[in-house]
């Protein structure tokens, strides 16, 4: 399952940074175990200032962390949530080679609110 959460800036900056084709500089891939939740909150706030929006994505157990980060940004008034997408992807188990379905969440377009 993939979830996509989107938020945008209240005031869109016309001088937004252009991103090269095929690259998404405003995407943050969230891990459930590598960093603390507030690391991703701080990172998302910085990316929203630079690119006006940020895309958070997480796979498997990181889905909950993505939702937490998006909710913290929304509840503290830093962002508005534009959309959340969820889906499942097929992953191959390393030990036995079987295909395993994993949930994926993508918080796409968290838009920054200027206070």
C-alpha cells in the first residue's frame, strides 16, 4: 500500500526552484527506524521553504511515520495537506525469493503556510 500526502504553500513563490527532469528534490523518503520523527518534520519544513511543497513517502512500517510527520506539520500550522495516496508494491524476499506485498504511503504536496 502506498500513501501520498500533499501540502502546499499558502503563498506560491513565482521564483520557485526548477528541478531537473527525472529528479524530485522536494521528495523525502521516510524510514521508520533510521531517524526520529522530528528529524523529518524539520527536514520537511526546510524543503517546503525552498520548493513551496514537499512529498513524503514511506514503505511498509514507515507509513505510520509519514502520517505522523504530515499531521504534525498540519496541526502546528506549518502546512496544508493536499492529498494522500496509498498503494501496495511487490517486493522480493531476500531469504526465500518469494514476492511479498508491502504498503506504501506517499504524502504528496504538503504546502507551506507562511506565518
